[in-house]
């Protein structure tokens, strides 16, 4: 078990928030920590390797010769040219 000392104002705030939710303070703090750790795990992504980046760009480039050139001026008519 880990013990953490909190500043009195933080402890009071956590106690009030736990009581407002009908929870024990320890259960409330545990839920907050679980949310924080889960959110962090989702947001932390490893950097792709150079090989993965190369494969990504090669796949992206594979059909680039089929992309039509853009006109000098993009008009509404050009955007909707294939729509009725």
C-alpha cells in the first residue's frame, strides 16, 4: 500500500468531492488515479521506426500518379463537377 501526504486544501477538496459522489475518499482517489493512468496510456504513443515511416510513405505514394492536377482556381462548379 502506498501512502501519500496531501496538502490540507487538497485533502479537503477530495473529501468533499468523494462525499458528493457518495464514495469513500480512498475509492474516489483510486478512481481518479485509474482514469489518469488509462488516459495517459492512450495518449502515449511510440514513435514509428524509420522502416515503418518509409512503408507508410511508399503506400501513400503508390497511387499518387492517379490524382488529377488541381485547377488554377478552385470553383464551386469544379468541386461538384461529378455530382448531379
